[in-house]
C-alpha cells in the first residue's frame, strides 16, 4: 500500500489530546484548578462492518486523504481487509468496537 509517515504529535487531529494528562497539563499551565482527567471504556456499535466502514470514510479525514491515493484495486483490497478485521468485534447481530473516551474537567481561575 502507501507508506504513511508518523504524524506530528503536536499537529491538530482527532487524537491530538488523547494521551492521558496532556490536556490536563495544558489546563494546569493555563492556571486552571481542580483538574480531573478520567477515561471511560465502552463500545461504539454498528449494525454491520459495512456501516462501520462507511462511517470511517465519512469522519476520518486522514483516511479519506490516503484513500484517494490508492488505485481502485488497492481500495477494494483495503476495504475488504478493514471489513475482515472488523468482524472480530461482532457481537451477535452488531459490530461493537471498543472505544476509550477521555473527559477532562477544570475550574476557571478566579
């Protein structure tokens, strides 16, 4: 497929502040108080692997950009690999992909 360079860890992106403590540290440096950084685990559910694939293509701009660089044959192969990999998360009639959600709260300095 395509060689993907590692992303710049400080560049904007959907996982930019996913690392535990990163946003909390920024808030602390900005003078915020009572900072809480909690992670919650769950599943994001899709009726099928195809639905997940469509959602992935709709919301993930970096993947959309890479996708356009693939030939039609590579796109077909990549799509099938994604669908196959997604099936390991099938739970009955749905696909339930594990997800971690980070919630950070803080108080504005007075």
